[in-house]
């Protein structure tokens, strides 16, 4: 069992949801440091899907595409709001911080 499959199994038991894995092929050029980064990215995406998205099903896919690694984490949660909130306030805050 890969680390991502183990993560999926742990998420299923801890949060009572489905966490599906799809790894069509091994990524031969993925070295250990890259794999650790991918694991942490997947872990954060899953946490966000559970905590903020209220997901009931999460899908993790890891595959190699022309010497690139694609990690995809999809869920059936509520998603992001379509309309940005207080866009002008954010721009002003960013502008004020810029000189620092």
C-alpha cells in the first residue's frame, strides 16, 4: 500500500467518507523528496475538502504526463463562492503593505 493509499484509508475511517485513489502508473522519476511534497499537498487538499468543502467523496489521482507529475485531488464538496468578497478592501490592504 502506498503512502497516499494509506492516507486515503485513514481519511475514510476518521471522517466517514469515501476517499478513492487512482494511480494508473508509477512515476519512475519521482524521487523521495518530491513524493514527500506531493503527499503533503494531497494531505492539505484533503483537509480543506473535509473542513471547508464538507465533501462526502474525495478522489486522489497521481500520474506521469510527459516527464511531469500530475496530482489531482477532487471532491464533491460545496466549492468556492462564485463572487469574491470585499475585493476592494483586499486591494487596499495589499497596497498598504507593499512599501514594507
